[in-house]
């Protein structure tokens, strides 16, 4: 298996186990047993104590666990309660005022954005792309490492057009590799998923002649479904010849192979550098501090050395309109999360934000009123 990120095995295991337990139990209270606490020197904090409540995408659960521990260390008496109930619930309960912020792999639609303005006392709600999770094409094929796949081949695999691992199309992209005559077993998300939504957007942007479906539900024409990111990764681990689309951290935790994808300029390994190229070229559909990523432009990009198949998970917040305590808690938490874009976050399978995108987020957090 190709190494994606420099990892701390103890950190990955501890926080991942904590995350999955939280998801399974529906209990979002932060824990201080992950072993990730460290002295913090975060500057510019207001220091408001109390519990901050968020809800949403499961793709960022491990990141939220890590940020929550750092938040409690940085602000005396503060804690994060994040429920990983899915992107749809995160948007719905943010709009409904049940949570201070919503986590979502997909932006609000126009109707939700209008309702969010009402919730935010007439002010705009902002989408802040805080957690960057590259999506891996993860596979279980013993003896085959560094597999190369073009976007066309990926589309045809998930359509069920390519059914054997030694198919001519795969062989042509992996010269000299001994590919087995093993059935390809597609595993997809059976639940409504922002990851599925973005994966299908990627396929329609990269290969519009091959892929036509969209949305948070996989068409399920081939293969078998599993619930959640951990579910699909675990399912592929149990099936020789299995393949799925899943956030890179879950593929890492299951020691699955991760394909190098050819977006048009040769195979690209999934790593911090290649994702960084994609982040530097982000375009937005909205203006100012409301940063809805233009996923069509992102997923259709073929910049040399770029890995654009990424989830930009949003923290959806009010630009103004919170009560003073909630506003200060949101700003403190997001400030700590920005200060925690480090090797520990990378060890969990995410890409720390840097450069221009980091600066955009700093400016946005400071502007929350």
C-alpha cells in the first residue's frame, strides 16, 4: 500500500476508535481519553466557557473529536458536543436552531439558505470549508500495490462495465503488474451520504459521457451497500477484490490499497502535496466569507500533480445573529480548529489547510459578529 500521510499509529487508532464509538452510540460528548491533548498557545481567544453543540457530517467526526479535545484544553470550562448524524441532519438542525453550527459535505440549497437567514436573525449563513478529506478509491487486492486507475476506468468499474481485475482497461493502465483474474466487488454507501453526492459529482464532471446519475443516494445498479464510511471500508476489507469510494482516513485505518488516479495528466498519488495543489486552485460559487466550492470546476480539473477528488466539509455558521455567548463559543472553537491544522490532523487522514485557504478562513472567523 502506498503511504499517504506521515502517521502516528497510536493517535489514529485512539481517535478513530473514539469517533466510531460516538457515531454508533449517538453520543457526541467530547472525550479526553484519546491521548491527543497537548499544551496550546492559541492566541486571540475570548475564553467563553460552556458546551458548544454541533451536528452533521460523519466524514469529519475524527477531526471534530480532535478539535474538541484541543478546544477544551485551550478554553477553561469549554467543551464540544458534536453528533455525527449525517450532512442532511446537520443542515436541517442548524436551520432549525437546534445546534450552533452544522457540518455538511454539501452546501445548503436555496430554500435552506433562505430559512437559515431567518434563523440567523436576518443575516447570511456562511459555508466555511474547514475539514478537507480526500476521497480514496480504496481496494482489497493482495499483492497489488500502487494501482493506477483513470477516471474513465473508475466510472466503468462503478457502473459494472468492468468486472474483472485483469480487464484489459486496467491492465493497460498498469503495465508490468500481475493482475489477478478476480471478480471486482463494488461496495457503495447504502445511506444518504455527502460522500456519495460528491463522488457522483466528480464522475459526472470528469466523465460526463460515462456517468449521469447524481445525488446523495448511489444508484446501486451493481455491488452491495454498507452504512457509513466505516461500514464501506470494513466491507471491502472482508472481500478480496472489493473496491469502494471512501474518505482516505477510513481506508488507512483498514490498511486498504489506495489507487493513484489519472485525472488527465498521468497517475497522481493521494498525498498532502497533491491535495494542496487542488486547494490552491479552489473556485467558489459565492462571494466573500460564504465559501461554497465550485465542485464542478474542482472535479473537472486536470492540473498536473493535483488530486481534486476531495471533500470540502463545511462548518455552516451564522455570520451574525447569535446570542453573545454562542457567538463567542463558535469563534473560539473555530479559532482553535484553525490552530489545530497540524500533523495530528493529517495523521487522521485529513489534509491540514494552509496558504491562501487558511488565510481566507482566518478572515471569515474574525468577521463573525
